[in-house]
């Protein structure tokens, strides 16, 4: 029985898959401050036009440039593993497979989009990228990609993660990226927040405001902003994960997947694995597709599908997404990459349509699952990834109760070797579960009450 299924370089997918082409109810457009759909031109101070074209594309397949593939070959195709040791420990009849995205140089799936984003920016004549980072994985990935492509990189890192993960900063420095804690005094958005809340742990929403401001106010015009999740082109670049997985499963004669699982912060690693399977579901396959989030930041399971800003200072257009409100400051749980108030519009629209079954899981169960995984499969996973593993264990136990030999596929989005502070707290008994109280949620949702509402129309097929 193979435990590690690999592809050769020449078997790598040469096109990305765009779910927007197949969604049964169309993706709704981003809106400007006047409530009207924004034109691609309006995004041009923030992103280069070649990426804006991908953002609005309705093409089903988009070619991956040869030079991008050449960089991806450094770690791709990533292996597909069969988790036989975890299966045995659980005594489940289910077959569990995972894509190992922890093997990229930065340690997660994030370089799958950081490399093409840096490449497209460079093609457009851009010299410097700004970005935000939560857990630190995205900032590392962009610093790595900018180093390979000769671009400058400036990263606003959410304060709580900056303090919890000092070595992430050193990783970025090693790749030549500049990193500061957010909120910072370098931007108007940061200064305004610090005045109101000097001790804030920060949030991805605040860091995004700072990074966008730093890009659009650069007088040379040669700086753009880069986002590690949420946007359509980011989901697109990540689909290489699911497309490889399909080839790998076919190689071992595994023709039917029953359950697909990924953790979801802004939605990109989940979408990357799941969207090619969502396409199968749209065309009739019977698959449970589960994005997993923390109970402390319940965007998909409790928040409304609404138009909201992607950032706290309201610099971004209004996006149609599940959102806890742009002012939401999530509690400082250790899965920093899952502390975002919104969810990718493509993932949100698929939820509205009924194609996905989101789950929320508390953090103690996630750490227990991560430890079982480390002691069976051997890999110390990122705290974000532990949400996927906790859900896999629930599904594998369900298969055991039902006596069904289900095939479960999940995305191992990153390793946790830079996140050991969370593990240390868990072993010291200092980690608690947190269920977001209804009153807290109502408070942050008040910020979006007056904004336009997207349609929640669905075909009703799922
Ligand atoms: C390892 C890992 N997994 C998952 C995520 C969540 O992001 P996304 O939902 O975009 O995949 C992050 C974000 O930082 C991460 O570092």
C-alpha cells in the first residue's frame, strides 16, 4: 500500500482552475463607496492590471506561466500521503489522504500564490510589494518569493503574532523582507487605531489597511499591495493543490473521494484543494466538502453573507462575503492565520449555494488532534492546520460508527515548527476554548448594518 504518492515535474498541472466559470449562481461584483460595482481600473493603484484581469476572469482554465512553474518545481508537485498510522490509531475503516504543503521553503501553501503574484507584479514593472501577515506564514512566503524575483518587500505583521513568533521575523529578514508590528505609527490607519486602542493585539483587518495605505501612498507609483488570501486570483493560484491531488489519487486507482477538508482563514488553502472537487460536485458527484474555522472566529458558521470591507479602515472595496464586521478584533487564539473577519467571496458564494458544509471547532480539540497527528504521522502541523485534522478525526470516527470505508482527503497547509509557543501553552494547560458570545458578535456586526446586501439566491440543488 503506497503511503506517499508523488508526481514527476512533467506531470505538474499547467493551468489553474477558476471556479467562477462553473458556479451555479454567479459571483457578485465588489462595490465602490457609492454602492456601484467597481471597474477594474479602480483597483489599479493597489494591484497590477495583469492580476486584476485574473481577479475578474470568467475563464475556466488559466495558463501557468513557464517561469512561474520553474520556481514552483523547487518543491512541487507536493506529495500526497496516505495517513495509515493515524488510521490505525483511530481504528477507522476510512482511508485518509493528505496533500503535504508544509514542504515549501516557507513551510506552507502560501508560496503557491506568492510566487505568481510577485512574478506578475515584476512583469508589470513594479519594484516593491507591501502586505500584511497574521500567523507569519504569508509574510514569509512573500519575502521568499520577492527574494527570488528581485523585488523589495514590506510586511505589516499583526502585533499578537509579532510578539508570539519572533523567529518568523528572522525568516523574513533572511529573505530580505522588512517587517514591522501592526498597528504601527508608520501609517495614518495605524496611528488612528493606536490612539484609540494602544494595547490592541491587532488584527488582519488593521494590518491590511496599513499595507494598502503604504502601497497607494508611495510617490514613485512602483509599489503595489499583495494579499495572501480572500481574493479570486489567490484562490485560483492555489488550485494547483487540488489538481495535483486528483492526478495522484487517479494514479493509485482511487476514483471516488467522499469527504474533502481544509481549514479556512481567508479561504485559500481550503479552496486550493477543494475547488476542483467542488467542480465535480456541481457536475453530479456526491462529496462532502468541509471548510473548518475556530469557534472563536466563526465567520462561515455564524456570520451573515454581507457586503463588507476587507479591512478595518475601509480602504478596500465592499466584497460579498461571510463577515463578522470589519471592526471585529478576534480573541488572540494561537491559529493566527484563522483570525480574519471575512471569508473569500468564492468560498462564501459556494456556501450560500449549499455546496460546502462549514464546521467550527474549539482550539483545545484542535491541539489534541495535532498531537495525535504528530505522534502517528510524525509531522508537527501549524495550529491552523490542526483545525482540518480535528475535523478529519471527527469524520473518520463517524465512518467507524457507520462502518463505512470512506475516502477522506485533507490539506496539510503548513508545519508548526515556528508555532511551538502554542504547543507549549497547550502542554502547560494554559489554552482555553472560546465561544464568541452573541453580544460581541452583534456589536461588530453593527458596523455593516447600513451597507448594501448581496443576493442570497441559490439554485436549491444542494
Ligand atoms: C498554515 C496555514 N494554514 C492556513 C492558513 C489560513 O489561510 P487560508 O485560509 O488563506 O489558507 C494560514 C494563514 O496564515 C496558514 O499559515
